[in-house]
């Protein structure tokens, strides 16, 4: 049986020694929430063009193609197979900011094979998305609700401040406090 | 949006956040659904695998 596209992407990222994470809706169970999705959003951290080219060469050798000419300065590229499977391969965790060493350090091993961003970085990426939609805000609220006692609030505060998103996070937390007093006691940020 | 100078974060999203009580109620309800699935014995990994199957079914039905 041919391994599924996501598994092949992970295998080639590992072979290229590139840190990688699942992002988007598929990553949500790692944060104790879920919603239906049919998209594969995969994110790699390619510091150099050489490492990115190596990854793309591994993909091509495995019949995974891109019509683009990805550069490390890009945000994402699309890959597809002859079976019409498709995935977005992101080069940044979000279209508003790039990887930094702390984000890489905080990558979570959700399962033996699958990694995701830390919940705090995932929240920041959701808030920072250029095409931010109601679904993104809903995801953030649910992550806070189901992880309020385990989030690293200090790091989240620092990260949203770094991204210039502190006001956006404050609005989400204020709404949760206002309408869900039960969760309010677990949210330390004002 | 493609921007090649993301070394410092770009200007934050302009879209305003307006959250109503109904939005919070829905989020609370959906968050509870996940916890209930876990209480019934599903693990987060099981739920991830279910989502993964959905992705594969989705890609097959769009062929």
C-alpha cells in the first residue's frame, strides 16, 4: 500500500533534516479540540535554500510535484501527486511571521510520527493569519477552553506581544471571561 | 499574501474581532464535545486518525 501523502511529506522532511509540523484543522486534536477538515497543511522549517531544494528533490523522486519554484523566502507552495492528492507546504508557521528558534524548540510530538506547534504558537498563528476568519477565532476560543490550565500563559503573552497581536488575544479572553465565568478563573491574563 | 520580509512580524490583522455570547456558547459546546469523546474512551490520537481518514476520503471523492 502506498503511504498517504502526509506520511510521505513527513518522511522526506525527516530525511532532509527539516523540522516539520502539521498545521491547520488537522492539527487540532493535538490541542484537545476537533473539527472536520479535508485539507493537509504541512509546515517545514528550511533555513537554507540547499535544504529546501533537497526536500523538493526527495519529493520529486517520490512522485510528489510542485508547479512552483519554492524559495526559502516564500510563504508556501502547493504539492500534488499523480493520484490528485494535494497539500499546502508552508515555509512559515503563519503568513504574518517566520519561524524562530523558540518556536522550533517548543514543537510538540503529538504522536510518535506527528508533530505540531506548541499551543501558544498555534494560537498566535491563528490570530495572525492574513485571511483570519471566524473559524480561526472559534479554534482559539476552544483551545483556551480545553487547555486553560496547561497553557504557558507567560510565553503566550510574550509571543502575541512579539507578533503585535496582544489586543486581539485580549478581546478573545475578555469575551470568554464575560460569557463563560467558569473558564474565567483559569485565565490568568488581564 | 506573499511577503518576503517576514523576519519581523507584519502588521497584524485588520479584521476586527467581534465575539458574541452565541459565539462563546458554541465554542464551549464544541470544546465539551471533544472532552466527551475522550471520556467515552477515544484518545486525541484516535480523533486525529479519524480526521486523517476524512482527508483521504475527501481527496478520493474530488478525483
